[in-house]
C-alpha cells in the first residue's frame, strides 16, 4: 500500500484507508445522523401540525439539508476530518499533501456525498472506492482529500529523531505560540523521513520549512546551524514544553541528552554566537548554512 507523497517529493507515513474500514465508519455515521434526523423530523411534525402543506414541505426540506448534509460538514470541519464513525475506526480525512482539511474540503465532500451516498445508497461511492488506487470516492477526488488510517502498528510507526545535543536549551526563550499545527505536522513528517530523501532535495525542504518557522517566531536561528538541525532543536523544545505542562515539575535538573550518533552536523564552536542575533522580519531569507 503506497503512502502519501507531497509536492516536495516527501513520502509521508500515512496509509490510505480501504473500503471495509471506510464502509464501517460510514455506517456508524449514517446510523447517528439518521437517528438525529428522525428525532428532529418527529419534533418538527408535531410543532408544525397547524401549518399548511407547503410550509410543512419547506420545513422538511430545511431539516433534511441541515441534519443530513450540514451536520456532517460541520463535524468534519470542526474535528479536522474525524467524524464519530472515523474516530471509532481510527480513520481521518486529510488533504492530498497530508495536511488537515478545511471547510471547503468538507463542503465539497458533503455535497458530493448527497449524490453518491444518500441518493444511490452508497453504490456509487463503493464502486469509486474499489476502482481508486487509494480508495477514494468521487467526493474525495473533487475535494482533493484522502481518508487515511491513523492507527498503525508500532513497528511501522515513524520515529522522530532526537535533537542535536549541542542545541539543548538554545531555544528555551523562543516564542512558539504563533506556529500553526499544520507547520508542526510538516516539520515532523520531514524529520522522520529526511534520511530517505535525496540530500539536495532534503536540504531545500529543510530550508523552506526553517524559513517558515523563523517567519512565525520572528527570531533567526543561531549562526552556522544547518536548517535540519534547527528544525529538530525547535521540535525538541516544543516536546519538552509539552512534557512540562503534562507532568509536575521536578526540582532535579533535567538529564542531558546522551551523546548518541546524530544525523545533524555539529558546527564548529567558533561559529556559535555569544548572544542571540536580532529578530528578522517574516519572509526575509535567513541564510541557513547547508550541512557539511
């Protein structure tokens, strides 16, 4: 089963979901949605008993659109691709490049779902999913989305490499509040796959991601630090902050990282700055030094 490939030729550790798991998730979603629709219809029938036939028809159509069409779109948008059925089956809707979906993706999927799922009882969706190499239905093709499996065996899960030991504590004062989740996802996916990339391609991707990260934080990296090492150091700092928030702080000092072999080249001590350089404007080139 092939993975997801981004426009930068990065192979992501995402496995497309196939028809059985997608059908089970869809069945759970339809049970919940139809149950809500029947309850809403029953309530509206009792509330609009005194209205004429045209008004009752208009209310019925509005309830159909809001519950059976609008509700799934709202759930996928707010949950970033995890409906109740997909959450139970360990599935998620993502963009073709592996990023989280937005309202326009959920809207196209929901609009096409009325035709290929509701009006044809799922026959068109099943045929399209069987024919597609990655199990996509017509709504996924038009929306540019893909349903992937989030639960993968531990042996096949990608391992994030540790940050370079010589960058420990260098980003303790860095403001990471403006970095979006989508950029964190791209950085993590690059770090887990960087050894599988061509060195030149990997260097360009690392510099692009590092420039975006610098633009979000407003602080340039230490001089002479390669872009890949900078990304790993900042991700390590974010993980350390998350761990401190999740667990009670300990009075004992945190252990230093073990000097295990690192994939990042260590710069010479002569290029390490004595103090942090001034902030740069977003979008300005930071001049990352390529790895030796």
